[in-house]
C-alpha cells in the first residue's frame, strides 16, 4: 500500500476543481489504452501510473468515478471485471482530487478474513492510495454528511472482457448484460 498526500499540483490539480467534471462521469466505466489522453482523468492516470512505475507494466487501465452522497456506503468487495468476476486487475488506485466537505466515507481494507481488523484511510483532498493486492477486500463506510468524489483506476495485464466491444460501458449496460446472463441459467 502506498499513500501519498498532496500528490499533484498546478494545472493537473486545478483541472479537477469542477464538480460537474466528476458528476458527468458517474456510472461509466472506461478503458484507457495508454495512448494520447482524451480527458483530464486520463491525463491524471498517465501521470500517476508513471509516478508509481506501473505504466509500462500493463496493457491499459480501467477507470471510473464515484460520487458518494449522504447515507451512501459500499459493501465489502474485491475489484473484478464486472461481467467476468474471476478476472481481476493487478492493482488499483484511488485519488481524491476534489476538495469535498464531508464526514464519513472512509476507505477500509480488510487485514484478515473476519474483517475485525482494518486499515482505514480518510478521503483527504489530493490523496492518492495505491493498492498492489487486488485480492484484498475493501469498502467505503457510510457518509454521514456531504459528498465524496473519487477517481479509481485499475491496472490490467490484458484488456478486461467488459471492454471487448467498446471502451466505455455504463452501469445500466452492465446490469442488462448481467441480467441476460442470469436468465440463461
């Protein structure tokens, strides 16, 4: 685990200072193939992955934006290809690039199977958290007040099957495909 506060500055940080930028990406999963960045999130991923020395180790990066609001939380989970749960990334990174005002929304990583012991990280503005163990369960605790905006990206050695047909998939499309699969059994 690598935690870096005050990770970026200048134009790269200033470019995230627009809540509409974040809100416009919610419920979309994207694939960045390491080519020329097409948006501010991909510019950041390129910068962060090179800084972490993982850029050249992967075929590309899956990324998504979460905007969690009051009473939101996420259950314990492991990051996977949403359609092929057995496929997992090599690592994952979360970045808090918007100066949110909130209480709660802690990122927790389980230290053992019972989850009675956890590592807990506050969603501090301009903080980057790199997790090199994709098998490690994690969650976001309840947000009591405010809003939490985060960019998450995962390094993949081969492009996830989720992106076989296109490089952007919405949550609605994923749910539809999952429903189609469950109806065949």
